[in-house]
């Protein structure tokens, strides 16, 4: 399948963060782009402003007339989050060319030197940092990103001149196995998506397969602490990185300065006299680790130290990744996408380090019944680090409820001195009557809808 031969593209689930990036890519290639999504969002509105036709009704009558199954110049792409959909079923039942988002991404990547960022945590931050360094170093790239870069206000970067492509390699549904990268980064291997994998062994084995798909003489860059989780493929060049120990690429002299963190980056066997100092606007040791991962790939691409430092010093961050909305002596409001126990621990620890001695209230929306059930004790341990805890109902996403698994179950396991469960529609009213010092909102669901109204309430 040569993806360049298709003229008409229909995306089922076009409003997703990954699907909207694909829509922008095909639009940039002068394809006729159409799509469906359940709800209107800023991402779909931005696509519509370009003239992309989007339906919000799961009705086959909304499919544009240009889509005729007898024609071979049209492709239907769907998101893994879509199931039991009338539009998708119609295309599948009527002999259209249909493929998953991950396969489409893999087909696009065949035309580029591909850098794929994988791992349970840090994929989005690392890939956006990496793309920013390349762009600021005049090595433009095409990038499919899992978040909105604040520097460019987009989840998609395009350069017709560059041979490089940066892509977030998602382990969900084994999507990353559609990629055969030239460079692969693996940031972390904490257990997740056990509804898909069944066991941690199968999870690791799938990452092993992903690593084996790196092209011959390509590069595999792995965080130091997980390098022994699986066997390094013999046909690749292995490099390690770390923010806390000496590796092939590593950080040193870490120092918090207000809402930033300073560090030096180092390459084993190489002496730097200057241009290796970074002031990062995304605090937290985990973000230093993400930065070192991005630096590692850029160094292998021969990006100069001067460009690397300058780019990271100008990095403005990512929406919903330690997004600092309010920061003063009276009130602080931070929003973050963290939805896994390890991510929650790192985020809370970072907040407590930055604002020592202040009272931290965490508002968390669990994501998926299966994840909440699989890691209920780990979630309770991480959330119990907050001084006060507010839980929302579980955001189901693609899942149906699991008997006995709900936010009340999770709340009962938490040991915070102050804790409560409220519905999403009562959050603003609740916060109006509560004294807030530091509020940290966490979750990957529609808790994002609350960020603007919360900011307004806290600011008043």
C-alpha cells in the first residue's frame, strides 16, 4: 500500500490528538480530507477552519458523496478508540481500503528518516522537545505529536524539505509495531495497558519486538535503569541516558530555580567547556530525563551543543504537561495529564519540591476502569501524597464499567486526612467554597474541560 497514491482521505475519530495530526498531514499534501468525531473540540474547529469537512453524527448519510467504493483513490483511517461505529462499519462492509491510524503512520514513516519515541511515560514531552531542538537548529522535521506544543500551538509540524520525521510510538494496542524507525527511544517500562497485554511479561516482550524493528545499524536509546529489561538486538547501536547516573548521555549539577530547573548535560568521553548548560521551564527530574533523551538523539544527528542548549532554553512547554496556570504567593494552579501512578508520584513530588511547606490539593479523574483496577493500590499510594484529595468518577473512554471498580473503591484505599468524591459538574461550585493554596488537577479524560473555569474561579 502506497499511501501517497490516495486522493480522498476519511478519518474516523478525526478529533483525537493523533488523528488530527494525520488530518493536518494529509491536508498539507493536498489531499481531500474528511472526517467524523463524536464531539466538536478546538482540534476539530481548527481543522474545519482549513476547510476540512467534519460530521458529528454517526450516520452513513453524512459520508461525502465522493466516497464511492468502486474508486481506488480513497482511504479510510480509524482510531483505536473507535468501536461499534456505524460509519466505520459501513466502510468495512463495503470494500473500502481501511486501516488503523498506526498503520497509516507507519506507511508515512517509510518516506522519512524516522525517530520514534516509546515508553510508558515521557513520550509526548520527549518527542516535542526533540522536534523543537531540530526546528530551532534549522534541521526542520515533520512531527506527529501527542500533545500541543506551546512554542508552536500545534500537535503537528511540517517541513517539505526535511528528511526527518519524529513520531510518538504508542504501545497501546501494540500500535508502535507498525514502525521501523532509524532511531528509537524507550523512556520507561512501567506496567500499563494490561487489558491489552494480559501480563507484564507480554508487555516487555512487545517492547522487545519494537526494539528489534529498528533498522540495521540504527540507534536504540534506552533510559539507563531499564536497559536490562530485555535483550538488545544485535543489529542496532545501543546508547543509554540518565538524569541521575553516568551513562552515555547524562545530566549533572541539577538545581531548582523558582519554576525552572538548571542542569548540565554530558556525553561520556566528551569534555564540554561551554554550551552544555540548560535552563528548563518544565521542572521535575522526570523532565530532565526527557530532555536528556531528546539531547541523545540530537547528538547522534550531529546537532551542535550550542543549538541544543539554545533550543531547550527557549522551550515553553506543552499544554497539560505540568501546565502552570497561576503562580503567586497566595495561590497556585497546575494542570497535568498524569494518569498512571508513577506519573502522579513524580508530578506531586515536583510540586512539593517547588512549593515546600504549602498545602497541596489534588483533583484527580481516574482514566479507564481496567487501569484503576489493575493499579488501585499504586494509585492509592501516589494520591495519598497529597494533603487534600478530591476524586472524580472514572473516565471510561473506550471501556464499559467493571463490577466493583469505581472511584469510591479508590477513595477508600487512600489515607489522606482530607478526601472526598464529587461529580464533575459540581467541581466549580465546590472550589468556590474551599480555600485553595495549591491546586493540582490530574488525569487524561475530560477533566481538561475544567481547566479554564477553574482558572477563572481561582483567579477571582
